[in-house]
């Protein structure tokens, strides 16, 4: 699957098949979309459509020099965006030691490869009543843990597009959190 920013300067390749599709209604996901002019990509009630996968399943094809991140809370994820056109792109943790990559689904070229939504999480943060099924958050958590364990045990966690070979973040960013 190919993810491309709004102006086409940044592209990611995301391997399909071993990811979990979620919709998150947390205020931080909503703020990220709204702060970067992508509020129209949120679902009814403020849900961000996300594809969570192993970091080694994501490759930056072009535009690495056009990436930055923002962090809204001290314990929250780094939220990656493009500096060329400020397209919200992905979430990672501040360390590659916990293998975690979540791609915002709105700019993925072939949505059919994302699979069905497994869970709608953080529904208390929704801005409207959510009538869709909540899904199975436990299944999503188990899938994340399984991917993270495989990634760590194989050593592939070091193949993280958001970190260089030494484990440092590939771009500077800013923390707005407490």
C-alpha cells in the first residue's frame, strides 16, 4: 500500500496484511487532525481511521527530509506530519525499543487492503454519539503485543522508519505536552 502526502512530496510504502485497522476517538487524535487542517478526514464523532502495524512494515520511499513530529502529552505518541504540506501521517513512540507504528489511513491509495475496522477505541472522547459497533479492543491489543514480540525477538524492531541506525529520531519535533 502506498501512503502519499497531499502535495506528493512524501511517500511511504506500507506492507499490507499484518496490521490492525482501528478508529480512535481520543482528543489527541482529533487535535492532531484539526491542528494540521485534516479535520475533514475524521469520521463522524471525531474518529481517526488508523492502520497499526510493525515498524519494519513501513518504508519511507521519498521525502524523509520533509518530516517532523509533535507530541501533545508527555506520555503520548510522537505524531508525524509532513513539513511540505502539513499532512498528518503517522504515530510512533519516542523509542524504537517498543515497536509501534500507526499510519493514518486517509491517504493510503488502496483502502481495500486495510481490512475491516477491528475496534473503535477511546469512544468517550467522541464528539457525537457513535452508533457503530465498538468492535474488539482486546483483539487489537493482542495483535499489537504479538507484532511487537515478533519484532523484538527477530531484531527487526531496529528497522523503524522513524529512527536512524543508532536509535535516534530521524527528525526534530516539538513537545506541547505537560
